[in-house]
């Protein structure tokens, strides 16, 4: 005969059932959010995506960005293979707070993939099929970082090759302790770009896998051996954590000296990125299904990605240029050089509607450009008044 449970046990069981039911009742299903679009990809761009998503959540016609960030190349491979999202995902409310929602048990199709590199740089991807488009956003850098307590200020591509390719046996002082070398995996955009810049195969990196950009920052910043610690992250994450980590100047192959992304270690002007002196940068890539005319097939996805490409006018509450710049990115309209492939050759570039003055003002708080309200009064060298500054054209 089963033993009778005491009244206290029965009451506790009832309470547990009640709490479980209450939790289920208050769980947020991703599909119930306003116009959700589902993305998969890298973690490097989450700060940017979150700020844009907050604006879209508060827009007159709300749109919700739902995102999982297991790794850059997992995004494009998932989109190409038809992987279904399961479990939970991040989304952002109108205040920019990152929250979690529950995906359908049967899985949710991916609407877009997002990463900092081209698809061809990912394992298993030789080319995109005709029904998948590649759309470019602002420029992001990839940085080698050390703790602020480190005395190191620069590293060459050749030295980085021995650090990440051979670890202790590379004898590239002071970075020879493999427990203090912090890396990602072959699906990480940051690791792929450092691989391209140094020649170390992305799957052969020595060191400790930190899993995320945030994990790398924490590991480097908290190292008990700051002189031996080094890691790789995206530029916007490095910029957001300057209180604890510092970006090394990088001397690319063929360069005579190293360059930081900015003109100085404390600046935010991205001068050396915009001019091409800092080597390790690329535009952010968005991938989505397209129709026969190569237009994004899903209207909500087109509305979201179109903000970054300039094909869609932002809602009144979303100052996209400001969001991109404050996130540590460089809009293409502020670039003086461009490249068509990952770390490919540079060419001179002039935007149809330059925004260098606006970039400098937002990024640094000052600009030497002439203020204006109309084209009248602008000098012949910068004849067009755009966003209250005289631009080149």
C-alpha cells in the first residue's frame, strides 16, 4: 500500500505546481512579440543590434529583433541548411534591455544571418546560392587586446603568428603561457580575421576558448599574469571595455610599423581604419533570402536590414548613423578606402553622400568642418550642407 503523504508535503507539492504554472503563464513566446524577425550569427554585433532593435521596438510600427549568437559562421551555415531555432533567444525592449523569449518547440526558421565576414570565409561555404543575398552594414574592426596593466603596446602579424599558432613553443615573448592566450573557435569572425591577418589556420589556434567576446574581455582583464595575457575580440567590444583592456597596435605584413584603429590609444576617431592604415577591418554582413529580383523576400526582414544598407528610411525615433557610430562602428559614408573581400586589397573610396563630418562630431565630440543650415556659405571644397555640416559633396 502506498504511504499517505503528510499535509505539509501535499501543501508543498501544490505550491510547486502553482509556481510552475505561474512561470509557464508568464513565459514570453517569441512569436507573440510584435512582428518578430529571427536571426542567427555572431556575438560581436549584439551591442549594435540591440540599440537598433530598441528603436524599432518603440517605432510607430513596432518590429522585434529576436537573435541567437552561437558564432558567426554558425549563422550563415544555419541559414543555408534550413536549421530551425529552438530553446530561447534574445530580444530587446524599448529601453534597450536584453530579454529572453521562448522559441516554438517545433523550431523557428531563420530569417537572417549576421556576421563580420563574408560567407566564403566560413568552413563549408564555397559560394552563396542564388536565393540568398549578402547585404553590407557599417565597418567593424577586429582587435588584439591586453590588460591595461600590461606594458605591451603593439604586435606584428609575424609575432601573432607564433603566439596563436605555436603558443609556448612559439617563444614570442611575453605571450608564451597558453593558459593566458585567449581565443575563440573557427566559427568566430574575430578568429577568422586574425587567421587571415597572421596565417594561422582558424582551427589551429592555441590557447583557451573563451566562447564569446565578453568572455575574452573578462579573461584578459582578470588575468593574474597581465604581461602574458592576450586575446582577440571585435572592435566595438574592445571600445566598450577600455576601462579594463587595451587594443594593441597591429603591424600587418608589409607595414613598417603598427597602427591602432584610432589616431591615438585614447581617441575614438577610427582615423586609421577610415584611411586603411589599420589592417583588420570589414563591413558587417547580413544574409537573407531574396526573390528573383535579388530583393529581400520577407518585408519585415527587408525593413530591418534595409536600415543598415540605406535602402529603408529609419523611423523618426531611430538615428541609425548615431547608433552605428556610438557603437564603435564606421558607416561606409565615413570611409576613405574600401575592399571587396575579407582583408583584400584597398581602393580609394568616395561616398555618394559623405558623412565624415558627422562621424567626427559624434565619435569625438568635435570636428573642424564648417557648420551650416543650407548650402549657402559652404566652401567650394565642401559645397553640400548635410546633417548641419559642410561635406565634400
